[in-house]
C-alpha cells in the first residue's frame, strides 16, 4: 500500500480503543444487514466505483462484499483493534483486493492524491476532529476524485434535535465508541471544500419508531480540480 509521505502529525497505531462497543457493534451491524436493510444501502453506496479506493473507518468490513469488480484495490483504514481483526477476516472473503490498515482519519497513513475514490460509511459521527479528517480525505484523493458517503446525523423536529444534542453532551459518546448524534455530514463536507453531488435523506430503519440514530444521508461528492485519466 502507499505509505504516507511528509512530516505530518502522527496518530498512535491504536488511537481508538473501544473493545466493549466494538463487540456490540460487530453483532448489531451484521443483524442490520437484513433486518434494517443495510445490505441494499451498501450496494447503492458503492455502485459504479472503480480504480483505487480508500475506505475510512471500515469497521468489521461489511462493505467489502459489495464493492464492484471494477475496483482494483481497497485500502481500508480502521483504528479499533477488534474491528480491524474482523475486517481482515472479511477482506480474505472479498472478491476485490482489500488491504486493511491501522490508522486514524485525522492522519491517514497514505500518500497524497493516491486514490480515485473514497468511502465514508457511518464514520463521521465518531471521528474526533471532523475538519481535520476531511482535510486528510482531500489530501489523499486525486483532483476530481469521488467521495461516496452514508452517514447518520441530525434530523427530525425540535424535540428530536434537543434529544440528540442532550445525548451528545452526556452518555451517548462514551457508551457508543465516540459516536455523536447531532452532527451534519453534508455541511461538514461542504465546509471542507468538497463539491456535493446528488444525495438523499433516508430513515434507518424505514419503518418503526424514530430513533436518534435514524436520520441518515446517502450521496456523493468530489474533490474539486481537473480530473485525471480515468482508471484503467
């Protein structure tokens, strides 16, 4: 895989360590594939990608089975040790080459402009420094490179917004691996200088009670600049 060049700030190998949450998330995410309809969402998230892709916060690697064959390589960054081990197991079963690498979104261990596309999947809620992480994402994408994102964040009416903010200030982040409920991923991408493509709001799950985590967005963006040659 391409190693990071330069003298930028380092992040420890296991900068994120949430073993109890990791076990809970690994079980819940597998259940969500069918019961909450996450499998089809992953298909839509990754459809049409090609070339070299970096996935930030790959978790237990559930996206790997959904990458199209036109993808030549996936470099999957995952900071949490247990989830990274599960991602390595998922990479072995993948139809496309996947390299699972330790690292944090705020200091990606790869060279600049090394990727044709990037994937953000339920990760911006938990990174410690969103602007820094998205600046790193811009650095590693080639000009014109694509970002595909599926994130949860703020949504609902006033009562839900109050609930999300209250949970963010109290128990939710320490109990859920640093996750925050009231962030706005679309605004964060725009503020980081990405050009937004089509995106749509959706609820997860689509039916049933509305939860603080239900308000999601699925879409695409790109790094501004002249597009390089299409990946072969």
